[in-house]
C-alpha cells in the first residue's frame, strides 16, 4: 500500500481542482436547465436538444485542446519548454479555426433539428439558444491550467443573469431560452478574459511565452497536434453522438419523456465530472511516465486512479438508487401539471444510470490512460464500434421494435458503454501498461 500513497497524493493534487473546474463548468449548464425547466417544459425540451447539438460540434473541436494535454505532460517531463509552447499555440490555432468553420451549422440549426423529427416548437427554442451560444464555442478552451476559482466565480453571475433574462425580472425583456444563452455566453467570455490574464501573469508560465508571436504558424507542431487531437475529437463525437442520438429518439417518443431524459442525463453528467477530472489527471500522470520512460510509474499511477474512480462510482450508484425522486424534482416547478409525470419517468431512468456508472467511469479512465501515451487512433475506432455498431442499434431495437420505450434506450446506453470500457481497458493494460510503448518501432 505504501508504494501507492505518493500516487494518491499526486492524483488528488491534480484531480481535485480538475474535478472542481469541471463541476463548476457543468453547474452553469445545470443552472440553465433548472431555471429553464421552471420556465416551461417545452422550453426545457428545446434546451436539451440545443445543448446536445452544440456539444456534438464542440466535442469535435475540443479534441485539439484535450489531445495537447498528453503532449504537454510528456514534453514537461522531458524538460522541453519549446515543445510545450509550440504545441499549445497550435492547439489554440486548431480550436479557433474549427470554431469558425462550424458557425454556419449552428446558425441554421432549426431546419436541421426539424429534419431529425423534432417538433417545430422545440426546434425553434433550440435555434434561439444556439444562435447566441455559437460565439461561446470560441471562448470555451479546454485547458488543463483552468483555475477552479475562476470557473466558480462565474456561477453566481450566471444564475443572476438567468433570473433577469429568462423571466424578464428587473425590467429586462422576458427572453426564455435565449436569455439562458446570453447569460452563459457572458460568463464564458468573462472566464476566458480572466484565464488569459492569469496565464499571462503567472510567473511559472512566463518562461513559455505562450502569447508571444501567437500569429506565427508552426506547421510541424500543427500536424502533430492535429494527428493526436482529431481522433480524440471523433472519439468524443462517437460517445456524445450516442447520447445525442438517444435525445433524438426520445424526442420521437414525447416531450415529457425528452424532458425527463434530459434531466436524468444531466444528473448523471454531474457525477461523470469526477471521473472526467480523474481521467485528465491520469493523462498527465501517464504522460509524465512516458516522458521519463518509466513503465513502473505508469502502472502504479494508473492503478491508483482506477481504484479512486471505482470508489466514487460505488457512492454514485447508492445515491441514484436511494434519492432518484428528490434529485429529479429539483429541476421542475411543482405547480406545473406535467411535473409529476416527468418526475416518475426521470426517477426510473436514474435506475439505469446507476447500472452504467462503473462502465462509464472505466471507459473515460481508459481513454485518459491511452491519451497519456498518445494512443488516439485505435481508441477512436473502438469508440465508434462500441457506441454505434453495438450501443445505438441495441437502444433503438429495445425502444421501438421491442416496445420498451425510454427504458430500452437507456439499456442501449449501458451496453455501448460496457463494451467500450472492456475493449479500451484491455488495450491499455495488455499493451501500454506492459511497456509496449517503450519498444522500438518495427522497420518499415
């Protein structure tokens, strides 16, 4: 046990601020969902679809910022300051360029969502959110140096702006879903400004001169970041697409079911932030091991994070099984005549959410391990197979031909995540954790 104590301390030091920042960022979305849910059920359904559509595009571009995490950790472990600067700059280039490229899709989202079978009212609400939120894509940069306190500072600002703009308080116009978008956009830009200022001021970061001659291209670094980041983005799209697909299919079943589904997914996502933070910490720790060429360090660090994630998953399962109704009730106005039905549906879905907690934790953790050793292409194919060849067909088949409805959709999610977790963990522990990444490449 003593050999793992230093790893526990180091993982907590890295992971807790990352978890806190993920939770704080998630809380902005939770605030939007809760306050829009009190505004109206149709508005809530539109928000569920809108954020799903936005996140699919966001995930694809986020791969560049996420991919550079393992590259930076390895470069720092080697003491290569120049490489840190080059790769981070080009990750910013790629993220910004992708954001500009997807703007038209986000602006003209209403006909796309209508074509996918969503009702005109829900599709119109979704477009209201997306037209304003598209600008926040450029402001949302996934950086490991995100300061938790900066993210937390945005929460009260977001809630206050939501109260004013969604409901039309203090003489402001009543904007509904669009008001939530304006509030989130304002907070995103405020946080971006604070993070840039902090990164410029921080003495420890000055040696990297990150913003000096930011406009100068570095094509070799750009290709390296793109080759790592694009598969990560596609992996995120594959997983996110599984949930977006379930949103679309739930919309076919009914508005109440879609609203309950969105609430249950968001509750599950809050718990997932802990595993995501640990996965980010795992990427850093495994990346450091790769930079030092130390397979023993890698195995011990990976095992430590695995047990920590499993422990938290068990606590989450207990919570979902014992407090489902109170958790769902938080999102709705008790006076709403549809609230009772949505609470019953949402509480039932949280039972299935409890089922896939372990699988969800392990698949994101395995992805973190593999990104630490810069292994992203094969995991992309594993994710695509698990979520779309297995998970999505099972979800559709159970929900519609077999008639299990919302419960069938969630069983499909469980199956897809379980297959992904098994295959990704096997790839890491049967290959990279044994030191395969240290062996010379075969001659071509």
